[in-house]
């Protein structure tokens, strides 16, 4: 079957034309979708490797400029993933995130986490949630990177291998990183289901007005953030390890989110050290993160960090 090539030149480059010595065609004359046999010599002359490389560079710089608004320069790389050295890469896997929920048969909170860190920074995250709250035979897989965005695959236990292979990949529209959060806006905060305490409640409620949403599993909470059902995830308590957050943080970053420990420090995933997280404040966007930190108070969280053994 003949496939259609989406050129979309007119939408991408409205001020350009492709007039040449041998053709009087302009970009206004080009359809945005062309069959292979409809590609003319003028198209071929216009879409040169030099032209594509130039446009790729422009878009790369645009993407990096957007990323710089939320992330440090050392977290942004223009290198292709296949070019990194394996000595700089660590794969963090949690085959059963939400173990206590699994034991209690709270299956929608259970996820499988696969995260890749490069030079200590989370880069790729896969979060598989095999059971949904509506129907435990239906689940989903979310995956993404800060450079490429986030995507979702639906999962059904009844699917055949052919149906699984033929699933559509759905792009998740990232959150607006420039949208300011009003001081009076109620923030939905995901908090631990099995390790919730009066102290944790007191800390989160300092961000008033808030609505605390009790959810199991780190991966599950970050799925909820990525799908927009909650705004933030706060865990001012011990228990989280690198394998709990590498994949979910990558996913949330793909949606435009931002995360730090209670000291306001960005996370690193080095093989060295005890591999424990010093608490967590994660939000769906930098403005949302800033609003949470402003309400609770960065100095207060540092005090909490000293009083809680993390």
C-alpha cells in the first residue's frame, strides 16, 4: 500500500519559496501531503541535506532554550542517545514499585519502573501500570524523555500479541511551563498511602490551600501527575531510593515537571553513596514547584530535613 509523506513545508516555512532555475513552483503551490510519485525535482532540490541540517540545528537550539528555563546546563545534552558511553549510564529498575500495595491487593498503585541515568542525571523513564482503577484487566505504559516528550500506550490483558504490537502510541501534551500559579489556587498534592503520618500531613498542609490525595507507589503518583489528576507529589519522609524515582522523574520532566529534595537540590543517580533520596518535592511545572516551595517555605523544609532521619 502506498504511504503518504507528510511534508508540511508551507506550515513550517511560510516565508520561503523553492523557485529555481528549472522550476517556477513556489511553496504556495506545494501540497502539505505528497505521495512518493508526486515529489518533483523542485522538492528534491529544496529539501537538501544542508537545508535539513540547518533546520535541525535551529530546532535543537529552540528545544535547548526551553529546557534551560527549567533545568541546569549539565542536564541538557545535544548528543544523540546512541552516542553516549555506557560507562556513564546506569539502568535503575524496580520490578514491583508499591510492594505493600500489592500485598494489600491495591493493584492500581503497582507499577514496574525502568529508568536510565546518564552521568548521574535521569534521562529516560518507562512506567508500566498494569492495573487501572476502573478495570484491573486494563492498564497503561507511560514513557518519555525531557528531549522528546512523553507518550502513552494502552494495555489490555485480553490483547493478542498482534494487537499489542499494533497499538497506537499517544503523545501527551506537556504542561505549560510558563503558566503562573495563583496564590489562592488549591493545589492537589499526592502523598503516601501506606506511610502517611501526622507530621507529613502538617508539612503538606503548610501549602494551604491544598487537597491531599493519598496514593500508593512512587511510580503511580508520578503517573497521576503526568496525566494531570494531581499537581504535585511531596514526600518529606525516608523510604525513597534511586530506583523509585529515576524512571518517574524522567517521565515528569518529559511533561515539563520539576523535582528536588527537601534542600532544594536537584537529584543525582550516582552508583556511589547510599542511594537514598533526602525527601521529595515534585510538581508538574516549575511555577507550580515554586508556588509549593513558597507556601511551605524552603527554610522550613531544611529544618524538617534536620529533624527527620533521611
